[in-house]
């Protein structure tokens, strides 16, 4: 899951992206239940995962033939995240 954390080369399939998201959701939920949401453990985990998710999102956008600059949509509250989610659920394009 974190083996390609800083690798901006190549592609990430839908499956790889959504496994990462679901796994981190479950881990975050468990950390929240065990330690609480305001704890240092939860905060550190959130920062580490946020930083390692950026290359994954770049590779996912590349997989659907989009430029990394589309990630800047995340700055726009709600609408930007909805647009990015719809991009991330698109099927992969041919890598030829």
C-alpha cells in the first residue's frame, strides 16, 4: 500500500486507488476508535497518508489521460472533491 508512496511514474488502476482509500478509511476508523480523533496518533497518521496519497492520485489521473493539475480542484470546497471523485471512478485508458 505504501510501497509506491513517492513514485510519480507509471499508472494506478481504479482497483489500486480504491483499495488504498478503503484500507485507509478502515485504519483511520480503528485509530479513531482506539485513540480518539484529536490525538497525536490520529493526526500523524492523517498527515502521513495525505502526503503518500498525492503520488497515487497523480498516477491515477495519468491512468485516465488527465494532467496532474486537475488535483488543484481539491482546493474548491465540496464541488472540487466531487469532480475529483468522478474522475477517479472513470475506467483506465489504453496505455498504448
